[in-house]
C-alpha cells in the first residue's frame, strides 16, 4: 500500500506489511485450514476454489470468507476480496484481522478514509495488532500527519520488535518532522534487517535528495531499478530529477512498466502516469504526454474530490467580513505586545508560482532563515475564521489576533532561536494574508504571481504529496485560480498600501538580480551576492520544486502550456471570468 504520494508529491513513499494471513488452527485440517495452507504455498487459485466450494456448505463461516479474501487479493481480484472480507466481518465483527486486511485493500485502492476506519477498528479490537498499527502509521505518513503517525508506529515496534517495514515508516515520519538524525538511525536499522529492499533504497535516495546530494540519490534510484525495474516511485522520481532522452535505460524501464500498468494498484498507476507524462513532454511527444497526465489526474481526482462549494462559501465570508473598516479600527487600537525583534516573511500565492524559488533566493542571504511550508498560521487562525465581529465590538477580537501573533512568533522560532528574518512559504496562506498585519505588524508579505495558464498547467502536471485536490481536474483548477485571484484583489483593495509586495515569477526569471535587489530593499536587507547563487545551497527542501531550486535560473517553464493548448479548453474556459490572457 502507498501518497499521496503523494503525494507530494510528491513526498517519500511508505511501505506496509500488506495483510495478516489467516492463521491455521490446530484442529484436524478442515477446508479453511487447507485453503490457508494453500495460500501459504502460493497456490492462491486453488485456495480460492477450496474456500468457495466450502462456503456453499458453510456460508456463515467467517474464517472461510477471510481465507478466500486473502486468496482473491493475492490473485488481484480486488472486488471479490473486498466482498469476501466484508462478509467475513458481517459474520464475525470482532475479527481484528479481517478489519485490518480490508483496510489494506482500501488503502491499496486509495480509499484512505475507509482504510483508516478499518485499521482503527482492528486496533480497538486488538490493541497489540502490529500489522494494523504499522499500516495506520504508514497511512498517516502518506497524509503528512507525521506527528500522529509516531504513536502507532512506535506501538507496532513495541509489540512485534524491530521490523523493517515499521522502522522504515518511522524513519519517514521522523525525517519529515525535522528529526533527521533519528530518521537516519531508524532507516539504517531497517536496512540492516532487510538489505537491498527497493522501498528502503527509495527512501534513502529521497533523504540524499533532500540533503542536496543528488549524486548519491541517483545511485540509490539506479540500485532500486536494478533490483526492480518497474518500481513506480523510483521511476517517478527519476523522471522528476532528470530530463529524459531517447535510449536512456530508465526511460525504457518506464515505458515497459507503463505498458503493463493495468495490473498495478491504482496508486502505482498514478505514479507511472505522471512519470510518463513528464518523459513524453521532455521528448516533445505532447499528445502522449497529455494522455498520461490526464489519466493520472483523472484517477487522483476520483479518489480525492475537491469541495468547491465549501471553499467558495468560506472565501465569500472572508471577503465580506474583512472590509477596509477593519483595518481603520485596528490602526486606532492600542498596540499589542508582539515581539519586534522577529520578522516573519510570508510568501503566498498559488502552488507552482515560484514560492519555493523565492524562499531559496531569500534563504541564501546570511540574515534570513528558510523555514519551509509551515502549517502554523492556518492552524492558529482556524478557530477565529471566517467570522468577524461587527464594528465597535472588535477590541477583544483584535486583542485575540495579537495574542495569536505572539504564539506564531514563539512557535515558529523554536527551531531557529537566533534568527531575525524567517521565511514561511506556505502558498495557501494567501487565504489569510489580510490577517497577518493585524497579528504581526512587522511581518512582511510577498505575493508571488505567475501567468495563469503556466501556473495551472504546472499544477496539473504535478503529483502533490497531499492536499491541493483541486489540481487534478482542469475545470476545477481554473475555477480555483479565479477564487485565488479575486481574493488577492480584495486584500490589495483593503490593506494599507505597501503591506503586500507583488513579485512576478516571469520578472524574476528575466532579471534575477534586479528583482532580488528590489525585494531585499523592501525587506530592509542589503544586497548579498549569495542570493544570485541560490542554487548552491544545500538546505533541505521538501516541496515539489526541490529539484528546480538547485539549478540556476532558467526560462524554459515560461509559456510551457502552449505545447498543450489544444487540450486545455476546460481550463481556458474556467479562467475566462478574470479574462486570463494566454
């Protein structure tokens, strides 16, 4: 089972045990025991036949349904396996194994909510169910719920001892929580127990890549493909790391895996689709590229639909509540206690608009620390949005916002206590950008914008690790861009002049030094030549743009959408309300 990825992207893949095979009992060999033994021997078709025949005589035998489901799962008959496990649970609702196994099946098919319910139920029935604990932890890693993943993964290891799959998943959770050295230790322990495991080699490669050691990452990916030529995650990352050329060995491996993708789990098909789309685009086979991207997006969108009406209602409420009067009243309110020796720099915009590039440029400055995509601001503001008190009754509310600003500065600076300027580049903070000046008066806000069709096409071709569900359908994506565009227009209309610095991605590409000097001056920083060599940094970058920001500036992504124009009618139509020029 596997993200997410992802994912992320996407983010690092997870490895799970699969399912717990029904245990043979100690009675004389009955049909269920015989079928379980056949499964153990790899004779799954015969096991399914034995179980099915016996069920004609014993239709309420839960163990027969469980064994039959295991055989069907091994044969790739997933609809039958789901039905068998569902019936097994009907006849024995207290079977932790059946709940866990059904969760594995749901996870394989991308139904994460259903999978989590099954794993949680299995653990409630058997708190020491090591497989369900590991799978629950792995599922949370896929969803970037890293802190929540630690408890079930550590419990699985406590119950079953050191197991490579649980150690591997623990390493990923620790790494993404910034506990890098602990992650390396867990991964080394995992690799020692299962040397040469492709999934662990992929994870090692991704750690090398995040550390900036691309050569080591390439060697690890190559080792994975030498052992398992069709490894979907390795092929996806190879495609992201490299520009494809005809005759390249890994491109041939991808093409072969892509031809045979029909028998793969949905998550692997999605990985292969996005990898194949990138390769075909590199090779200027644009119609084939679009077909691959479209299939991957269709599958991902089917598993993770986006609730447009809810977002529209939320943003309408924000625009209605935050008028110019709020800021006039805030300006006359007594000053708060927000610390002025800490200056957060919020970079907001659409994903793929250049936010990671801008963070990398700024983080190259010796007085600036890049903190990545922090979820902290949204988490702090969730309880107070979108409602705004009426005029004349806002004193307590404004005071509460200033308290939240203090909380933000305290929590965001924990990992960087010596920093003055700290970059938080969560793109979706554009939804709350208007509250930042009310919370932290000295904060700086940079809005990264990019040509609408380029930014939307870049989103459509990116398999995100988690979230951004709007990105997997062209019409949905275009309408989301329109909502973002209108909200930023609203913030510009109500915020005091100069509170948001507008930066255009294409301008940065055309004049890196000139634009960087302008931005640094706005921040109150002097020019430093390291900012022009941002790509030399070896800081950890966890976003989808990690490969691009380790290369000098390039213009090839400007106008990228034009090669696919004939396929983009739904997107162009969705962008029409803001008259988005090509």
